[in-house]
C-alpha cells in the first residue's frame, strides 16, 4: 500500500469494540487484518533501532547515564505542514523562565489555543522531536500551539516540571487573544510522560480553563501495587515474540528510572499529581481523548483511566492503534498512524 492508501484505510477502517464498558476505537494495520501482527513500519523501526543505553544500576543512575538516555531518545521525522510560522519565546513565571516554541497558521485561521507537553520519562525528550507534529496540529487544528520546554529530572524533580507546565497553561489562557486564538478553546496535549503532566495540569485546573485534554499513550500510575499487578497476558506475544516483548517492556524499564530520578521519596507515587489514576477529582476533568498503542505496557493503565473518567460522567474518546508501539506519534511522514492520529486530534480540536 502507498502511504496515502494507508491513511485512507486508517480513516475508514476504524471499528469499535467494547472492553469492560470502554468503547475503544480500533485503528487497523493498513495491510493486514491478522490478529496480533506488528505493523510493517513499526517492525522495521524496531529492527533497526539501537537498544536504549540503560544504566548499570536502575536504582542509582548517574548523570552521565541519564544524559546518554536523553541523547538516545527521539527520532527524525518529516514536516508535513504548510504556511506555519514558528518562533521561540521565553515566558517569565513564578516557577522560573520557561522556553516555549510557538507555532501558528495565519491569524485569520486561528481559533483554538493548544499547549503541547512532550514526553521522555520526565528526564528526557525535547520540543524539537515533536516540532513537526505541533506544526501539523497548528495547521489542521486551526490553532496556535505552544510547546513547553519544561525542566527535566533529576535536575528538576517533582513537582517543578508539572508546575512549569501549568504556568504555561495559565499563560496561554491569559494571552490567548493576543495570540489570535480563543482562550475558551484551550487544549492541553501530552505524550507519554507529557500525558501524565497534561493530566496533572487538568487536576490543578480548578477553574475549568482547559476544555480538552489529549493524552497520547500516557503514564498514569506509578504505585508499586499497580506495577506488581501488571499482567503481560493482556498482550499477544505470539509471532515476533522478542520484538513484541521489547516494544511492550520498554516503558516498564522507563518506570523504574522514573522512581529514582523524578520522585523525591517513594510516597510521591501515591500523589494524584504523579498518579492521576488515583485522583478523586476526575469529575472535574474536561472532555478527554486518549490514544494508546497495542504493544505498549502503558495501554492497560490508560484503559483503566478511561473507564474511571466515564464513571465520573466525563466524555471520553479512546483509540488503540493496532500493531504499534510506544512513541509512534513521533513519526509523521514515516508512520501513517502518526498523521492519522494528528487528524483525529485536529477533528476534536475543531469541534470545540
């Protein structure tokens, strides 16, 4: 299939399953309906991707080792956008000076205001990796997008990075009109650890400024109880077993690092701002779009979060991309699933 044919299949081949009360919109693998398959592009990526340079001791990583992981993260991708104006800015906040990247179409096309929070386990990731994703969201979502370069752990432990992100959310609301957008259409988007921070911003948002949260394969709970109860049997491991295990377990290993570099103490795992799944205030959450990948350990906690939101009468749109692993969203132009996901996000933004 050509890239565009794949996009068409993803758009028109979506079907819905009910899993324990959660309606999951299943995005097919374009070339096959085989259950338990890996998308051919994801498989090629996994085969060529060099292993993560894990610390010798996950419970005592050195800064040199953390920096090596930061350098390993991310990927090159394509700019599919047209006519987007980009600029760098530094915002003065009560939590320090925060660099942001701002992406916007022509002023007459802007409606929504979007804050994007990148992933990377709280200790890695950059705005550069998701730049092309943000530019395409700006174009197709008719939005000005502010991508936050928050402080990384361990230099900035919980809750500094979260507080910085929420400061930018408030800044975006207060300056929405000056950015040519409508602050009443404020959206927060985050991938992986950024999804955790986005959900944390929504918990901190007691005034209801945020109208839509988009969580891309988010990490939502860090407790030892949940970690120990996680079950591999939720994932089909037949065929390409080792690659599937590598895909699924990559985020499990990342969680081990989070405990050491992001937390101040083990008790932080019980804080709803670290583990939003534990929050007792989810009835205040805005409309939520949650995206997962079939071969990602974080998929099950995202499903639990989706059900909990539904129990609190929150509107939820939930997706699972079959044959995909963690961080597939970072591949616009290479993985048609990334562009399709951006299109779905933009539809939700334009509908506000």
